[in-house]
């Protein structure tokens, strides 16, 4: 397997920082586990709370906020039940009140490019635009959202997501910033912080704990 990110970036994959190339070259049984702290987890105004509570039931966003929150990210490559090369993006936040997860699985579609399937039941799919930053990190911006059978969500019901990740040579760790916003109502949710990575052999298979309970095809 070439790897979903190398297929997405093409020749630009070589422009990534060496540590970022290592981090994204996840295929053929090699996964990554990152541990660190989120310096800040934030949420939007009070009217965003129902949306965040609803998302938390399916491991998509959550309403809590805080600082210096222990964080784990699990990226495992595998082939899903539809034969698609997939990389898990399971993020766990150890908040003071409870543990929260934000689950997603990324696939590369011949027709759409990089597609992110969100949550435990993959009820939402979003097209992603990925590019290389000048510092060798990567930038992801969300595009069209689709729901269940592939129906496009009305713009008024969708948000935009921005993800920036890079390797900080001075700190010797990966840094990440995520921001979710509504085009009309403004900021909804986000987090920023850093983590260190270790690479693991998943040749024996990927645990069902990081896989969705249901797989959909909307790409």
C-alpha cells in the first residue's frame, strides 16, 4: 500500500519535514501512537452546546473545555470492510470530568481525494483539501459534508474545520492546532497542543476498539 497521505499529496509528499513524512507514511502494518498534552481545548458560545453534546454521543466533538489535558492519538492503517485503505484518527482526551474521544477514519477516493469519515457509525463524511506548509507541516481544510446515504448537507447545517500540524524542532515534538467554526455563527470547538510519537507494528491486525461500529461508503 502506498499510504493515503502520499497518494493525496503526490510529489508534494517529499516537501514534508522528515519527521512529518515518517508520521504520515503509515501503511503495510506500521502504525503510530502519540502521547502529549493539549495546552487548550475550547468551545464556542453557549448556543453551540446542544450541537456539541449531540456530537459527543457518536465521538464527534464534545462540550468540555480545559487546559493541559492529557491526549492520545492513534493512527493505524488497515483495509476496511469495503476494501478501502484506511487510516484511523482516534483522539482521546483525559478531561478532569471524564474521558472523551474524537473518532475519524481517512480514506483516499479516486474521485474525491482525501475523505474523512466521522464518528462511531460513519454517519458523516467530509472531503478534505490537504497541502504542505512552508515549514514542512501539513494543513487540512474541510470541504463538502455528506450525511448517511451520501446526501449533501445544507450549508447552514455544516461547519468548516481547519487542522494544522507540524514538527517543532526546538521542542522535539509534533504540534497541532484544530479549529471548527460555523460560517455564520463563528467558532464552535477547537484544541491546540503537542505530542510525541512512537511507531508500532500492527501486522497482526488492528484492534476493533479504534474502528467504527458501522462502515459507510460516501466517496
